[in-house]
């Protein structure tokens, strides 16, 4: 059995974990939800939840990994054999997500290629995106390239591969985000978008009674909770795996704080890039602000097309999105690989090959689900949508709830806070205990119920 790898120190761990948290959800899902749920109101609620709920779950998962030195399956089993099934459920999430996430990563590469080679005008044309994903061959090629790059980084290991790439990608991603956000804010009409985005304005709520206000704020809170939950790579074994590579002398609580700052900061910058630009070109109509998943691949290319220097700005934007997608896919790949290594005791190279081939084969379902197999539906969903629903709306809330029960009532919060305080006195011990035992489980159940109600 190979000796377990580790990050070189706090900076390497924070940048790698933050890279995992920062993904496609930050770039397009956060701005879309912020626009839909009142801009500044959503932003305020999200920040509050990230500092409480998000902190508690992330601290628990990283501490579980560092305490046991194992990935999710082994971590739960080593602390209580009856809860080993939670580790298996957590392991299943990245196994499902990695293939279809890499398919979307291939779409990002296609758009980057289009803008770099002068095809931005074509990418902005009506029907371009639909024509691309419905083709049988090209999406598979870009998917394979994206997955191959991910596998290559992971093959080099934790310190020489993941950490080294994250140390390059994360600072570049931040610089690009700031640059594009500044450019977006200079466009005519962008200030209206900025005000909408950062200033909580409760008069915008379409409600006339206290009950209606409560219902709208409740939906906003659930949307913010769901975004934070998925954005921070929680309940999928990633933070447990990365925690298992964390040295005992690295300050765990400070690291969690830094990861949250990175994750929330990039999401905030994504909103600054997108919402003012949409206001500038559409006047901030509900239809434009609520474009959702199509915003990045259909709406934004049209925005870039009308900009001076839009070809360059578009290329820079999709470089940013590619970096965000890769840092997350790397963490997903590494987590699956860690499960394979821990359970089979095979070497890293062979495990990497197994994960690559397996993900490639499963990912073909999502690729062909929009082309030659577009008539094949699973419970009414196309393959990619079905995988997304099962992982995000069902398994992740269940894993998070069971993790709260496990930490709060089985091994007790003290087991986690003692691990945290190995590397420094905890300043948020009381907040962690209350959140993990009482607040987080209730909110997670609400997320699960609302997700199922909306999706089914």
C-alpha cells in the first residue's frame, strides 16, 4: 500500500480545497439565483448562512478526514461501523457527478476554443449551443479532452499535481474575475445592476401581507442554502478526502474561514461580472435575469458580441470558467480515486486509469443524451439532468443530514472540536455545536423536501 499523500501546508490545502468549492455553480448558478431572488437580499442571506451552516458542515467534514486519515468510506466506518453506509453514500455522489460535470466542462472548452479562434460571432448566434450539444461526435471529443486533463493533473499526486495546479489556477481565476467585473461595471446602465445586486431592497418583494413576505423570504433562504450547500463541495466526500491529506499542525478553523472567503468571493465576483452586464444590455428584465442555465452558453456570448473587444473579453471569461471547472473536476476525480485506492489497495496510476475509463464510459450517456439518445428518458429526465437531480437534489441532502446526526449525536461534537483544537484554540466551538446538532439538520430536511417537491 502506498503511503498516504499530504498537502505541503496551509496554503496548498486552502487553495486546493477552495478550488474544489469554486466551480461552475459559482460562475453561473450564483448570479442566476441572486438575480431571481432579489439581488442584495439573496446575497445577504447567503453570506449569513455561509458563516454559520456552511462553516459547521465544512469543519465537520475536514476534521473527520484529518482525524481518521481516510476517505469518506473509511472515515465513517473507523469511527462507527453502523454508519459506514454514510461513507458509501457520500462516495456515490462524486462517482455520479464527475462524468456529467466533465461533459459540461467539455462544453466550456468548446466555447473557449470558439472565442480564441475568432468564432465568437458564431458562438453568439441563435441555435449554436443546441446545434453543438445535439451533434454525435464533437461533444464527446471535448468531454474526453477535459476529463483527460483532469486525470493528468490527479496522476501527478496531491502535492505535485493538485496543489501545484491549484496554486496557479486560483490566483489567476481571482485576477480574471476582478478584471472582467471591473469591465462589466464600466458599461452603460451597469450601475443599476450593481445597486440591484449589492443593496438589499425589501420593497422589491412582491408581497402585500406578512405571510407573503415570510413565504418569499423562506424561498430565498432555501435557495441560498441550496446554493451554498452545493457550491462548497459539501456532502460528497471531497472535504473529508482533502482533510485526510491535511497535516495536524495546519490550523483547521482558519483554513475553513479562508476557503469560505475564496468560495463566496468568487461567487460575488461572478455576480459583478454577469448581473451588471445583463442590466446594461437588457435593462434588467425578469426574463434576462432569470435565464438560468442558458445564461453562460447562450446569453453571455450575445453580450460579448456587442462589446468593444468582446472577442478578447469572451475568451478571458471562458478561461476563467475553464479554470473553475477544472479545479472542481480535479477534486471530484481525486475523491473517487481515493475511494478506489483505499478499498482496493492498488497503486495511484492504476486507480487513475480505472476512474478515467469508468467516467468516460458513464459520461457518454450524458453526451449522447442530447443527440443520438435524446428520445431515451429516465423518469422523464435526459441522462445528464437525471444524474444532476439524483446527486444534487436527493443524495447530497441525505448525506449532509446523516453527517449532522453522526457528528451531533453519535461521536458527539466534542470529537470534532478536539480535532480542530489540535492546531489552535477554536473561537467558534459553541456556534459549531448548535449548528451541527439543531439548526443544520432542520434546514437540510427543508432543502430535501423543497428540492423533491420542485423537481418531481
